[in-house]
C-alpha cells in the first residue's frame, strides 16, 4: 500500500463509503452536477483524509468553483492528454487564513514572482495541510512561515471555517491543461490586535511573499464587484482613494512602503496571454464570504 504523504480529498455521497477523489473529477460537480457552481457540504479532517460529504444548508459550509473551472469544462480527449504523473496526484487540500484585525482590516499577500503557481497574485496567507495537522494549526503555521506573524490560539478572539473553493491551475483551459487541483479551505481568524500592531511584527518570507496589504471593507467591496469571466468596465468608486498603501518585500527581506492603484486589485483573470497582478478568483469568493460574515456580526452587535 502506498504510504500517505499528502492530505487528499475523499468523497462520500448518499452514505456511500468514502473514496479518493480523482484528479480530473470535479468536486463541486460530484455533489450538484455540471450546471451549477456552488453547493453546501459537510467536511471533516480525520485519519489524514479530508472528507467531503452531503450537508444541510444550515449546518454545512459553502463549496464553490469558478464558472470557467478547467476540470468542469475538460473534454475526454483533453483529460487523456494530461500526464500520468499529474493524474495520479489526486486532489490536494490547502488552508488559507483570512486574518481580521480588531479594527476590521484583512491581510492579503502577493505571491512571489518566482513561484510556479499563481505568481504575482494577491491571496491570503496559506498553503498545504501537513500530515496529522488540524486545519487551524496548519493555518497558523502557514501564517507564521509566510509573514512571520506568530499567533497563539489565545491571541485569536474567534475562528471559523468560512467556505471551500475548488482551485485549479492554470485557472482556465485557454491557458493550458490542469497541473494542480485543490480544495482550499478559507478560515477566518479574528485577532484582538489592530492591523497597525500586527503589521509591526510582520517579517515576510521573500521566497513566498513579495508584498502585503491590509484591506478594509470598502476596498473589498470593489474587489468582489469585478467578477472574473465578465468583461464589464471598472471604475474606482468615488468614496475610495485611487491608490492603496502596501508593504513591498525585497528579495533579501527588507520592507518598504509603496502604493498601488486600486485598479490593480480589481483586475480580472485574463483568458489568454500572461497573467496580471490581481486578486485570485478564489480569494474574491472568500472576501465575499467575509463581507457576509462581517454584516452578520454587525447585525448581532
């Protein structure tokens, strides 16, 4: 029997025994078919398997894929063209941390340009779940490794699993056959500290992170309004500044303050050619979930 080296997605439907998801199998489509792109599932991480199974609307978590998800649109002949080593990978599990400061800012990081997957794209800190890790522990580890922020559980006022995203790279078939297939778990951690306090402890790993930024709800609303796959023109809302302050990370880890146009964060994923600096499609989904959670907490308050 092959020794387990990675946490992989396993599926169960209608109380059937769990089975390992295949690389070319649409996880979202497994539960709702080929037409819709969002559903609700239950999930658990046990025995080094990430199990997804049918869940109720009240108790489950949302699972979504992009309308242009390559696995969804893959033809049989294209699937046969994928190298055997890739097909044997299965579907990996990642965790991404939406770190919310006490004054309701979120931390985003720009992936280093030298990275093979999604270079120069803005995402929350995150990475793979390692063997025998819990999701929260994996998220805290990735946060520490990528940004230098070491949060103990007592530093966090609350944590919750916001949702799941079916991520494929490259993100569109027009840009090549799938090379990686993940389910990304987005976790919201609410810190007791302001973003300025947290920023003073940030020491990003330059091999992973080339910049970081704290975004507020106003900017997030503009980001999620630019839906990938659509071609509507974007105009910076009148109540937003034209630029945003970011912290650049040099190759040797030195930090410097800079600014980026708001329009950069609102770029859409291009269907062809070179990718552009933008917020990833999955991150936009997670940011929308965060806005919903923020609205719900304000109503309770």
